[in-house]
C-alpha cells in the first residue's frame, strides 16, 4: 500500500510537498486521474484522486476519509536525551514511530554528551516511518529542551523515569498494570551518563515513578525502544488477543 504525506489539507483538496510530489510523479509514474492514498499526519487516511500531477506540487482531490488509520489507541510521549552519535537517536525515532508514539521530546541533561540537536531531520524520519508502518499519525518531534525545563511542565497521566535509583523500582509491566489505554504515559530516558541525581530527584518530586527495564545495562536508544515496546505490547497485544 503506497502512502503519501499531505502536508496541507483544506476541505476536499490536499497537497503534497516537492519531495512527495517528485516521488509520486517521477518515481512511481502516477498521473492525473490516478487514485492514491495519503495521510494527514493527524490520524486520518485520505483516499484521493490526483487532480494535478505537477512533480513540484501534486494536488489531490479527497474522495474519502478514514479516521484512526493505524492509530495505536494509547497516548505516549517519549522524552529522551539524544545520543552523542546522531544515527543512534534517529534510529530510535524511526523505530518508536513504527511501534506508535504521539510525541518525541529531545532532552538535554546535565550529563548529556550532545548539547545541541536539530530536530528537522528527525521529523522527516518520522514521516517516512509512519508511511512505512501504515500509520496516519505522525509523532510530533519537538525542539530540544533541558530536562529541568521539561519537568516544569504539568505531568498529565502517568510519568515513568528509567534511572539507576538505589531505592525500590518496579518493572514497566507492573507500573502499567492498572493503567487504561486512554491515560497519557510519559517516559523519561536519560543520556549515556544517566540523569544527574538532581534531575532524578526533581522528576520524583514532579510525580514520576522510578522503573527498571530489566537486568541488562541498556544503551540510551535501546532503553527508549524497550520502553515504547512495553507500551505497544501491553495495549496492542491485548487488542489483538481479544480479536482472536
């Protein structure tokens, strides 16, 4: 199933940007009159007909809307410190999008090795991953923010922080045991050197619950993927089991 991202949708008219238009017309050889599928990035699949096959700006006529296409049914924010190696964090953005996440927040911690991060490329990766995994919802990739700034935001729903606390921690499975899918979930994942004790203490003060991700010591991007996977299998796995 081919999917295109329509960056602009107004009523019964949708538009592709230059990159999507070139792929549609020059690579896939679509022409005016062809029926194609597009996503609006907000959760709706658009069944369309090409009205104008300009390779620099394809115009689409929207024939039908399918809301909730590929939307996982839970609300998840992944707030994670980008890694020193850009490729590793971009890999995480891709895989988290494929599984299902609403928002990705690049964090800059006191111990972060990467203090500057440009989010534009991650946004393009998220668009591509959403199309590849047949999702009409593209996660919002925010501009980087410091850990302490992020923790000043009101916590909505359940907040979980993966950190090497000396005290009691619970598994992700136990932490989410009684959490219904409509409850927003936020995961905090630290940098290579972990959160500082001050950042971790502030997270607890702001209502985040300490969790562990098993016995293995995980890289930042692996920890992020493990967290997203735990949510995916809890809610998506249960939904598929009930269908069977």
